[in-house]
């Protein structure tokens, strides 16, 4: 075991667990284990096609732009005060700052999401759309904006008990007049069957690619009869863009090495995200 750790694994600096294949040995690891690893592929379930796409938007609200730049200043001060002599810090040192930046990005997307949903409802007859969010502020602002337009949206989050989740799920799936659902991606990532919907717009990404895939699987699962589209809305030139690039890269690495990657425990990726985010103001 010690030999395997020394030759193949990197130790996580936060958890001290030896659970990551060394990056420079990923290809070798994949080649050596390909004949011994069995994974259930969705293709064997005979599911319809699935697409993951990205729509880029830009900040148009001056107030939110100023708030974003202020949050960048706060992040800069936090990294300087929390880092150790080697310039390192862990996720929890800067979590609140990163979440503030991401929440501002989510709020900036609401006008674009409204336009997206309105166009969707006008150009489809009976299809439904689910909107994935993370922050309560984004959820509530979007909900009331959609309601004002008369779209009768539903919303589901971790605040709902099991009975209420089931009620909302049935209403969304069975009522042809209820075509829009705003859903917290973590609360909606497990225990829900939403095959009645094959379109989802994600406004706020998750720290883990696995959580996003769990959310996508609520729609792309046994019983789905239509091609599924998961469209991620990205705010260019912000933490949103850098977050997307890092998550997509890690999604591929995780799929290749089965190392269970999680953003919060990856200090190198965290440092990359912070560095890139601080490199540009709006």
C-alpha cells in the first residue's frame, strides 16, 4: 500500500487522504485499469440524446457591476490575510467571498433568463423547462419576475419537506399549464423524477461536477422519450467563466481516473480560480 501511495497518489492537503491519482500518471492509470473497471453507461439504458451547452452573457446592470468589483476587493484582502507563508489557503477561508461573487453573477443573469424562458414558451407548444439555481436570492428574484409576466412558475428547494416536494413534482409533471419550475440543484439532485421535462437552464453551477450530473439525471433517465438539453448560462469575464472552464476540465479528469474530484478539496484548482477571478474587473 505504501508503495502504491508513493508512486501513484497525491495526498489531499486538507483531508490528508491519499485519494487522487497523480496528474502526470492519469493516462497510464486509465490504460492499466480499463480491462478491470466496470461502469454502468447510460447508453445501455437506451435513453434519448443528451446535450450540455453553454450560453454566454455579459453584465448589463451597473449596480451589480459595482457590487461585483467591490466583492473582488474583499476577496483580495481575504486572500492576503488568510494565506500561510507559502501563499496557500483552503476553501473555507474564501468560501463566503466566492459565494458572494457567484450570487452577484446569478442575479445579473435574471433578465437574460426571463428572455430565455419567454422565448422558449412562445416557440414550444407543450414542453416544460426547469431552471437550476443555488442561492435563495436568485431563486426568489427569478420567481417573482416570472410570476409578474404571468408564467405561473413553481419553485422547489431544500426548505420544502418531502410531502411538498412530491406535490410540486406532480403538479409540474402532470399539469400542462405549469410549464416552468425553478429548482435548487442540490435539493433537486436526488429523489425526483422529472422525465416530463426535457429542457433545463442552469443559472448557477455547483462546486462538484457530480452534483450537476445528478441534477441532469432527473431529466435524462428511464422514461424520458425526448432529447434532453442542459444549457448553462455563463457570465463572461467573471468568476462564472473561470469556474466553468475549471469544472469542465475536472469533469473530464474525474471521468478518466474515477478519483471522485470535488472542488472544495482541490487546493490547486481553488488557487487557480481565485487567481483568475482577481485578474479582471468589470
